[in-house]
C-alpha cells in the first residue's frame, strides 16, 4: 500500500492540474447541439439564406431541404459529443460543414432576455422585458430602449 500511495497522489495531482475545461466545454456544446432539433435555428437560417441568395421561391423548397439536413447533422454531432464528452479530443468536430456555435438567422440578434431573475430593480422589483410575450404581435416592452 505504501508503494502505491505516491503513484496515486501523482495521479490525483495530475487530474486536478488538468482541470475539467475540455470535457465541460464538450458536454455543453453537445447538449446545445443536440437540442437543435427542438430549436430549428439551422432551418430558419437555411430558409433565410436560400431566399436571399437564390430567390424567395427557392427558400421554401431548397432551403427547407438544406435546413433539415443541417438540423439532423447538428443533432447527430451533439449526441456524439455528449456521449464522448469524457474522452479526448475536446475541440469541436465536423467544423467543415457546421459552425461550432449554433446558427441563427442573420436577421436575429441573440441576447440576454430581460427578466426579474436576471436583473431585478430593488425599488419596483422588475427591470424590464416583454409583457405577455406569448401574445402574437405583442410589442409592449418595459424599460428596453433598443
């Protein structure tokens, strides 16, 4: 047992020195990509890009086919990254076809949603956001000067 202790201590020190940034990033990227089938960001982007570059008639035909293809590819890559998260390599895979980060249409600018949990005001207990965001065509916003 005494002969194994220095070896075990060295293994634990090496494990703690390397950290978990690689597996953690790979797992997060994998979960994000595997939920693409619910988010449909690649579908929206493909329809938008096909409509802009090839014409509006092509957007809903060729763009849908490209969008389904990229959505399924991103979901598959995400599942692969979730399953192999503890194993190296930790860099994004298949970047020749898919970008490492999720795709959004060019007309969409992602940002942090305004909510009470993220930035409460201590006097009125809310800081802004959309009132009734599920209501179609709703444009009533509080304290957002965008």
